[in-house]
C-alpha cells in the first residue's frame, strides 16, 4: 500500500509555486489602495492555509496533492489581485 503522505518532488514544487502566486501579489500604490489589497491578500492567504493544512494532515488528502493544488488555483481565480492600483503601475 502506498503511503499517501509521500508526494513527488514535482507535486510539491507545483504546490509551492501556487502558494507563492497566492501570496506574492503587488503592493498597493497608495494608502487608499491598501484596503482592497489587504482584503484580497487575506482571502488568498486563508485559502492557502486550508490547502497546506489538507496536504500536511496525515491521511487527509485521499484525492491527492494534485487535486489540492488545482483547488487552490480555483480559489485564487475567485480572488484575483485586481481592483486596486499596484505599486509601479502607470497612472
């Protein structure tokens, strides 16, 4: 029987790439953009924590790390890093 807590390096690298995508969003350009930025980042961080907990909890990922990675990508698509002016954007 295969131990479900063992994941391939490729699967883990893919998950880490999505985690970085979730948390590494552009900084707000102004104080006025901070509220929208913080709300988006908080939503993305919450979904990231849920995905990481799922992967790390023993025997809790019967669908596999690939499914959890895809789930996180879907949640991030629901909370895109848009709707505020980002640092470095043109005016």
